[in-house]
C-alpha cells in the first residue's frame, strides 16, 4: 500500500480546520505533524494542545514527527495527545531502541527519522524494531525547501537493505521534503508514505491538489 500524509506545517493556521478537512476529503491517509523546538532544528512549531484538538476533531491517524531534543521525555504525552505514529530522530535520541520499544508498548507505531547527511547503514540495527523509517529529503526545520536529488538513491538503498534483512513485516519507508507532482514519480518504487506540505497547502485548491497526489500514488499500488 501507498499512503499520503499532508504536512500541516505548510497549512494556514488561521484556517487550520478547513485546510485539514479539505486534505482529508481529497484523499489523505494520515495528517503529518512536525514538532520543532528551535534547538534540534532552527524553527518552532506545534505542541500538545494543537495535536489534542486535531485528534478530537478528526478521526484520521496522526503521524507525529518529533524534531526536538530530549524527545524521549515526552513520548507518553504525545501518544496521549493522539499520535498514531510517533517518529524520533536517529540523531537526537541516544538510547533509540529503548524508546522505540516504549512507543510500541504505549500502543503507537514507532518511526525513526534520519537527516540528509545520515547514511542508511546506520539504521541496520534498529530496522527490525521499527514500524517506519522517515527519510528527510530536505534539511529539517522549514517547509517549502527544494528536494535533495540524492534522496531517491537513499530510498532505493533502504528498500534494498530491508529486503536483504528479510524483515516481516517490513518497516514502511516514508519521505518528507520537497516532494511535488513532478518528482513524485521517481519515488513511487521505493517510498510507501509521502509527506507533502507546501505542494498541497500552498495551492489554490487543497482538495483538488490532494486528490491529484492520491491519484498518482494509487496508480502504482
């Protein structure tokens, strides 16, 4: 299966409920929520109160990406707030296996994210324990950045590694950053979850654009 996860980092926060509803009606499978602390990445974004309200208003699974230092201290709070997927950064969490297991014990799906400079082989020991790997195809912190072309090969290598390890079930491969209707085609063989931000929410019709992305993804299921 292929999934579409619009990222509300690029949504209009004065019309957040409307933007989310249009993305859901257009075919979104998850809503991607970036949490930033201004320390691990150079930006600030959403916290518990907004996530709780989104979870209360919509039944769609929430894909929460923690781009924060000391993320392990807040795992329980984010799951209680409504995270269905909770993703920690390889570069930010020292005892990664311990906290991946904690996420799963608390009933959420556990993801691990890597920055553009982090090699795929660093994930080999954690792969058997995660539900998802998130490849950042831009440097994290801001929406609207240009896609890093080498991310395609990175996704291919990850898919190959998962296949070689014969993991069952295999972790999903997610990608976030700079994906648009022009470059998504080269990713369809390798990526399972597509995080799309400005290419959805910075368009005149969020519903129609989301629908176009979903149609592209479904053609390759």
